[in-house]
C-alpha cells in the first residue's frame, strides 16, 4: 500500500530527500529483563557472536555479524525512565538472502524449540514478494526474518 505523506516537503520533487541507497541497519538495541535468554537466542539460534562492548554502567551484550555489532542488548533491571517502558522495541527485521542460511536458521529454530510464525507477503507493485518468520523473543519484542520466496524454501 502506498502511503501519501502529510509533509509538503516530501511531495515536492525539488525538496524531497534523496533515497538512501547506501543505508542499512546499523544496530538495534533491545532492553530486556531477561538478558541471558535474549543473548542465547541471538547467539544459538540466529548465529550472531558475542563481542566487545564498552564498559557501560548497566549490564548488557553486543552481538556481532560480519564484524559489526548488530544487536545491542541492555539489562532492564533499572527502572524505566519516565515515558519509556521496557522492553522498548516492537520488532527488528533481519534479511537473509541465502538458501543455506535460511535453512540453517529454520533448523536452529526447530532444534532449540523456539516457536515462530511464517507469513508470505505477495508481490505488489515494485515491492517484491517476501517470506517472513516472526519469533517472539520476549513480551513486546519480536524478531522478524525476511527473505525472498526463492531463498526461503520450507
């Protein structure tokens, strides 16, 4: 579904921002009261690696993919700041464009007993068809895995 912007600057081609063709997800921060379960999910199931993390005053973990800290976990044992609840993220989506990696993810999900829901998004206009897996990591925190149908064979 195409959404029309309410911002007149975006409607005018002369003032609209150029697309960010080099933009990609840098990291997602998840505040969780169950740091160990979240860390084990991202390491044991997703395949990320524990890595270096600055010495912050609150416990946490940085989890790496291809040398980049992709997921930042923060322990929610501190009271939430006014207006901010914990956990504070709805979901993150990680794209997998390899049949072998998709199959390996499915095998790890099944082997570790993590329940997931599969959804198929049909092609619509310029948006290609996609397959999605949704895993509830904690109440209020969902991890989505996305791939093209040709990479996401059941």
